[in-house]
């Protein structure tokens, strides 16, 4: 029995083992298959993804190669042609090289690194950290391509950042010998320090032919507009400055530069000696080479640099040997408003960044009026400048990587103008200025096109038909759109619908969602749409016509009949929804409201998805969401039209009506709370007025009223 | 078991391989990266970055370089209010240039004294430098150099529309040497443009209106834009010569419905000799489409270069709300120094002509909506008349001058949004927060406070204007005699919740009352309301009725409640009006409404105080106005102010016209009150005096003529408090007494 048992168990064990084996086998085969498949997939993905087409045929440039091939530059090898002064994007840039491969972005090729040496073995240029970072940023950006034949821009990998650190003559020869040079066509040369003693040219002294120069310190003569790109002069010090700020700034104006030209310095000394508003700093006499210390000019009081900059409201950036100064970056990072004194300077990224939002410019002739000018800057402007500074700095200037990416983006926008971002995107942080109103033209909308009524309905056919019959009596109604939100029930056959003289269309939806009423249907051909519930049958044609006329005057707002208010509840510390008779309104319910069709489009495509999901899941609050959306974009309140009336007919006492429900109300309060959190602020605005016809409640003038039938309950 | 081991091994191997495959790149580069990077030297040492100049004084060395404002312009003669001097006309001048000169002469920039002028405009017609043109004026060069203040063109402004001639239409050949004069010219290319010095003009027709101009035609903003054609072009082509390639190849893109690009070679005398094989076919297609219809029915309009870079169709496209698609490589767009054309046009590339359809198709609909609105905005603000084009030119130059003196100019957004630069004063405030704009930005977070000012500034600093909309208003009373009504009004103002200050403009022969403050009602714990009395007869002698809005210096708020001394307004009405105005700071918000109408029988505008269903004016005898609008009123065209002074009347109509002209919106009438006069009123003659009425009628026509159009806009609505006359307990209502006011 025992043996039998044993046998059985061993049999079982054997069976188990073989079973396990099979499981193992299958598992490993599966795993192997998976691995192989994923390998194949990655290869295929790599090959077809846009970022690095055919990367397997061209090797990506290796920026860290240690043993570079040495290339001797012969003394008699040909020079590239000198810089073409009259280059524009249209005559020097070969646009046919761009957009190969069909994707709408530029592609950039980096020449392989080489160790260029002069005949006597000296390096032609030093490879600097910053240049390495520029190249590395390009290499890891979406614009990089390892294939020179499909490159739109080509970047020579010789460090040309500092005029003093390379030999112009030899680099001009190297450039001429580059494989794809072709007179510098579509080449991009980076430069930060241009010119040298005694002339201090404002552009790199190099035979760049028709290459684009991304350089710092251009003046308006050397900068080729729409072609070159003006860079900031990178400051390694600025990189270390954090974004904290003191509560109070101690100095109105700080001048911290050690290289202010002597005649300007004399003027500044004159100002500093007569006013405490200017803190004039210079090198400390006892330690001339310590760049982290600055001393007050007269008293010799020692300050730490760059920490002192945070203590100033305005900081001077004065031209010196060169037009652009690295102190500009220190000042920006310290959130001190720069005062720029450098005539004919071309500011960094001036084509896209509006420097008048960040800095104050004083002509060199006018230094004597420095204090007067600074005092005249209003508090509002000070605030605007101040808040802009750090945002701009962190977005465009904070590191070599940011500077490089901004350069590439500007070039990309030039070549592909459709990808260009507008002024607001470049210059106005949304957290300070809010979104841009898509309807900004100040007009009264034309009357002739009329409006489209969009009726959301489920199954209340009778009420719907009554509404349609009433609606068509409004003169400006252009069309009726019935959004049939019931998937289980067919809309009634055409023969049963009321006979009307306006076009009517029924749209059947795929799911019973409240958001369907705000879908921007192609059938809405007018600017204005009236969203209306199928049970709002108490509005007269005069009221609707007047509502439309009011909308025409305020085409970017929601204009409608039933209004509500949000109030702050101190007890629960939350927002509450209020539907009583109040003296204020902040929402107009979309049960009967006019609005521009663009808001439907915004609701469907641009509103935070979280809100739309909430609306569809809870089957509530679509109107609140719409009010939030419009108020958030326009920062304007909706407009209530005509006196309050009972919006639920007195004879309809059925309890299915959603609004009657107390739970419904608390849910709506929760909506307001939730939406406020999603937007990060209370977007709704409350107002104390409504719109009535001019002659409302006017009697005895003997003049017939334009909208006689208004305000009956 | 063996199999198991094998598999395990194999998998492990694969995993390791995979790991290396994926991680090799990232890991290695990251580790090496930081090391490698840190070992590299920085591009420049701090010494190199902060190099001091070797020479003491910079030497602009301007002679060899193109002109810049810093090198070729003399700022010395330009004070706080720079003036323009137009030389007296002698010699032939074309009709267009005559219009240019006349709008400058009649503008507020003009001066008759060359010695106080900052900018000079020669009366020598330089518009057309093409010797083959009938408008060409000969001998321009010598006439310019003979001008008494010419000095190689320094501080002169020269207008030019057509440069060069057949066959090469060279931009440089103006027929004279502009020297150091600022050139305002059309069709200028990037290569020749003196950056920050010259001004690029639009090319406009001979028939372009001198003033006024057609209002924007595309006021509708349907979304998505549903115009019949996507892209349109109808125009000449040249077959040969400069600028002909682009237009010659347009027929490739034509498809007859969506893309309508039709050209003709039927122009000039000898077109039949020059024609090519496509001409007949082209002409057939060309005759199928009407130019105006095309512009109105197309979303995008191709603006291809002609012989010169600019073309008339640029403005024509703008006017009809058709988004220009530029095919004119290197053209500097009109006023691009201040106008941000990225908001209104699309750049195509002549070299990539065949990609244009693809380009316009990929513009998203919301962008089209924005682009089209901007075309209308810009057309309206800067291009619809010669006056606007010339004023924009002058404003750009004047702004450079103020920038040089005070380091402030209008910010870019003012130029590119409503109401635009011509509708804001350059020296009014330095932030958009000071201006009456439709919407204000959200409140910024708190900035660190600025340092306490230790010593007074060396000279009196400019006082910044108040912030819009603010939380309080100033009551600006215009009083010609004391009356019980005035006392009642003052008492009402004193009990208003939002009134910060009262400014009483006393315009009477009798001595001004000495009033320092108004005491509050019993139980009101606030401090007495401060009052400033301004005696108009001594402060603004001869100012007439316009003096009522002169003392802006005394007004510390953006909201100004302009009141006649006897306006019977309740405190509630004052407060409600202010609450509404806060939402509409750009408009006039108030009680007494009037209307205008076109009188067919007289062929003139009529003025009406009848109680109809609409209105177009709200009289500032009891209305809130933005302080900046009053500042603009003071800077209105001299002809307008003269009309008011002569009539000693109509200042309220002028203010309404001015604000409507700027905002393009009607004013807002509140509640039911229509009368704002009690038995006493300031006009000696009776309110219903027909003569007074006729005078106002003629004012209205004068203003319409001066602007070239009727700026007033009608409205049919009024704004009431939410529960106004609703059947609900008055206890619930905030504005109770207002309901009792019936008319």
C-alpha cells in the first residue's frame, strides 16, 4: 500500500516534473519570442520614427572622442570668402535643403570632431565646455540628423565662441576646407565674444561667407536682420544664482560693473555722490582680482557679488569694450530690472523676445537723467518688469542648453513660419496674463446671419415640439439643430414634426452625454448659437430676439436668461452654488443662452479633459463648466438678459426634474469647488447688472417699444 | 533539466545583451559626459568677459555707415511735445501728396514755426520717382537741397511710394540723395532698409480716402471660417523681366474652385507682342472671376510681388478680411517696426511656390480666426485712410524721440491690439494697466517692495496715472452757478460708497466757493470727502466748455464721473454706475442717452433726444469716463476743438464721438433715468431751444466730416441692477431708490 502510494506519488512527481518542464519550456520560448519581437520592434521603430531617420547608416557624431584625427592646416590652403554683409534669409539661405523627409522641422548636422593644428602643431582653437554643451544640445534635440545630405543646417564643430581663443586666419581656412561648406551656405556659426583690441568689432572676425552667425554683441550695423541670431553673452556666474528673493530690496539702482567706461563712470559718480538711490560698486582696491567682491565707490564697503544684485530693484548694464556684457545675465537671474545703456546694441533674441518687457533702455547721451527716468517708472511697470525677468531668464537664458534651444527654435520658425508661436507665447507668461481671448476684434456682430438654436433633448417630444413652434417665431433664428441624446429611442418620424419655415436638423448622438450640446457641429453655420433645453418654453420671441441683439454687442460673452451666483461659504471654506434672488450674478445657465460657436469648440477640444470627464460622469454641471471656461479665457462676466422669470413652468410638478433635487444642488456646489481647483483660481466674475431693452418699463412716452413682450412671468 | 538550464542561460544572455544595447548609450555618455564636460575649459575667463575699453570715448564714425537715429538725427530741438513743420508748397505736387501734406498740416503735430520744429516735411513731391510715370515730378534733388533747413536731410521726413523704373525697377534709384533724411517708403527690401531709421509704408491707391476710410467689412467671425475659396489671386503678370517668375507660374496652382489663381498678360500697349503661349488660356480663366468678389469670398489671398516688392493688393486683402499670404521675398512689411505682422499674415516663399496650397491648408481654424480678426484690426487702426498711414508714420518717429528722452514708449501690445497706438497717447502712463482696455490682466503676485526713497529725486518725477479700473472714482463737477440742485448733488456724492474725491470746476464770473471737503451723512464714519475747486476762469481762460475736463492733474483715479452741477443723481445711481463702469472702463457709462440719425431729406446727420428704442450717445453731464479718454480729448485734432470753442457747446458730443471712434463700441446707458437736468441748467437759453438744438446738429456734422465718417455706434440695450423692478421684496434689493426714478 505504501509502495503503491510511493509509486503513485513518484509517478505524480514524474508527471509533475514533465509538466513543469513543459511549463518552463513554454515560458522560456515565450520569453525568447517576446525579446526577439521587441528587438525587432525597436529596430523597426528606430528606422521609421522621425527623429533619427536612417540613423543606422550614418553614425551620430561623437562629441567625447578622445583621440581625434589630427588635421594639419596648411598655410597656403584656400580661405573661405569673407562675411557677406548683405545676406538675407532670401538670398543666402538655401531653403531647398530644408524639410527633406517631409517633416516640418529643420534638421541639423554636426561635422565630426577633428583636431585642427597649424603647421607648427599648435591647436587652431580650444574646445570649450560651453561649445561642447551647444553641440551636445543640438545632438540630443529633435532637430539633429547624422546625415549631412538631408541636413537643413550644418554646424562646424570648431569652437568659435571666443575670438581671443582662436586664430581667425586658420579657422577661415578650416571652414573653407569643410566638406559641405559651399560658401557657408546653411552653416551656423556660434560666437559669444567677438572682436578684439583695439577696434572691438561687433561681429566675429572670421571669413564666414554666407553662414548664419549666432553671436553675442551685434550692433545694428553688423546684424543682418532676419538672418543672424543675436545671443546673450553667457555668464557662468548667473548659472549659480537661485530664484529666491528678499522681501524688500535695499537699493533702487545698483551699478556693479567693473568695466564702466571712464567718462560714464564719472557721470555715475556724480549721481551717486548726490543721491542715495544709486549704489555704485567697483573692484575692491585691496584685491583687484577677486571677482566675487565689490566695494562701494566712496566708502569702500564690501559687498558679495553676485549676491548683491538681488538687493537692487534696477541694475545698470553699461556698454564697455563690447556692447554686450555678461553682467546682463547675472542681473536677469537676480531678478533685478536691467537698465541698459548701450546705443545701437542688438539685444539677445530680439526677433522674438520683447526686451521692453524686461528692461529699460537709456541712451548713452542721457545717463545724466538716470535718476529722473528711474523715478518716473510707475509701480505697475515695475511690477510687470520684475515678474517678467525670472520667467524669461529661466525660459530662454538659464543655461547653454536653453540658449541653444531658443536659437534652434527661432531658426525653425523662420524656415517653417506656420510653426511660429505668437508674441504672447514668447513674451507673456500665462500665469501672469491669463490666456488669450480668441475673439478680440471689438465689433458688434452682424445681425443678418442670425443664430442657430441647439436643443438638447432626450425623450420629451411634446415639450420639444412646443419649443420648436415657439422658437421659429423669433425673426433672427436661422436654423434649429435638435441633438437627440437618446440612443434607445428613435426620434419621431419626419411626418410628426411641426411644420416650420426654418431649416431643422436632428443629430443623433452616440452616447448620452451632456457635453453633446457643446459639440461644434458643422451644421452650426452661424457665429452665434443658442443652447436651449427642451423644456424652456416660456421665452417670448421678443425676449429671444433681444437676447440675440445683446449678444451681438458682447459677442465674446455668454448672454442668457437664467442666472446663478457663486458665493464663498466661510463655514465650510468652500464655494457654494446659489440660485436664490440675488443682487449679483456670475453664471448664466446654458439652459437658455447665446454664445459664440468658438466656445463650443473650446469646450470640446481645449477645456481641461478632467472637467469634461467630470461633467459626463456626473451628468451635471456642463453649464457651470462652460461659464468657467469662458470666464477664464476672457476674464469677463456673462450677461443676464431681461428680468428674472420662473424657468420651470408652474404646472410641471414632476419630481424627475433634476434641478428640484437637493442633491443636485450640493453636487453643483461641488462642481464649482472642483473647477476652481482645476483652474487654480476662481475664474468666475460677478456683476450687479443685467441688460434690458432701452424702453423696458417705460410708459407714456408714446413711442412704440422695440421689444414689447418682455418680462412677463 | 538541461533544457531548463539552457533556456535560463540563453535568456540571461539576452537580457544582458539587451541591457547593454539600451543602457550602453545613456550610461556611458552620462558618466563620461559630466567628467568630460567638467574637464573642458570655459570659453572665456572673467577677465575676458569684463574687458574695459582701450579708448576712452566711443567714436560713432557715422559717416561711413548707414544712418541710425543715434547718428543721423538731432534730438535737441525735440522737447516733450515734438512738432512737425511742413514747408509751404511751391511747385507742382500730386493729388496724393497734397493729401499727405494737408493731413499733417491739420494735425495736432503741426507747427507753423520752423524754429520749434523737430521734424521737417518737404513740400517737394517725392512720392513717385519713376520718370516714366505721369505723376513724376522732375528736379526733386535740387529743390530738396534748396530747402532752408535741409542740412543734408537731417530731421527731414521724405515719403516715397515708387522707386526705380523700367526695366529693372531698382529700389535704390530715387532720383535724389536722401542724405540723412528719414525715408518713409513703400516696397522697400530688407537689404536697403536702414534699420530703426527708415519706415516702411504700404502702397496705396490714388483713390485712397484722405480721412475716415471704409470700416472693416468682415465684422463677422464665423468659426470655422467658411469662405467659398481657400486661396485667391487675380492680377497681371509680366511675362518677362524682374518679378515675373512668381506670377508666371501661378497657373500651376489654379484649380478653379478652392484655389483661384488667375493672371492675365493683357495690360500695357504692346501686350500682344510680348505674350507667351499661355496668355489666351489665362485670359479666359481671368475673366471668369470678379476681383472684389474673390477677395470677399476667400480665406487667404496671395500677395505676390509685382515689379516692385509691395503691391496694392496687400491693403486690399487686409480691408476685406482676407488673410494675406506673402510671396514677396525680402519685403519689409509696412510699419513692421511696431506692427507684429505674425499676427495677421502668412509668409510663403517665392522659391517654394508649389508648396503654397499645402501651407495654407495646414493653418488650423483657430489661427485663421485670429489672423482674420487681426487683419481687420490693423486695417482699421493704421491703414484705412491716408491720414492714418501718415499719422502712424509720424507716431513711430515721435515715439523714437520720446524713447530717447524718457526711455519709454508704447509697448508692443498697445500697437497690436485695440484701440491701437493712434488711440492712446504716448506719454499717458507706461503700463497697459493705466489705459482703458477692455480686459485687465489678473492681479500679479506681490513683488518685493521697492526701497524707501531716501533723498528726494533731483527733479520732480512724472506722476504715474492711476490704475484701471481702480476701486474708487472722482466726481468731476462742472458748475456755472450755485443752486439747491448742486447742494443736493454734493450731499449725494458725499454719501456715495466709492467716491474718493470731488473736483469742482467753477466756470462763472462770480468768485469760486472755498470748499475743502464735504462732510458725510450722520452715522457715516468715513473721513470728510476732499474737494478741489478749480476756477476755470483763471486757470483756463478762454477754454470754454472744454475746460470742464482740463484739470486732470487733480484727478487721482482712472474713473472720472463727469457731472453737471445740477444733475439730480442719487448716491445709489453714482455707485451703480461705477460698479458697471468697472466692467467697461473703455466706454462711457451713464444716464442721459441721445441718438443720432441720418436725415435723408437734408442729407445730413441729425441729433435726437427723443425717447426711441436705441441710443448712440451717453452725455457726460452724468456719466463715467476714463481719465485717459479725457486726456485724449485734450489732444484731439485742432479743428474739432475749435468747433467746440466756437459753439461753446457740443463738448459732450465730441467726447462721445471720440470714444466711439477709439473703441468702435456704443456707450452704455443705465437704468431708466433719461433727464439729467432739473429746472435750472447751464444753458442760458431753454433746453428745448431750437437754436441750441440746431447748433448740436451742426456740431455732429462737423465732427463726422472731420473724421471722414460717423463714428457713433447705436445700441438698443440698457443695463439695470439685477433685481430692477422685479416682483420681490425691496428688502432683498441692493439698489432700492433707483427704482423710483422713472425718467
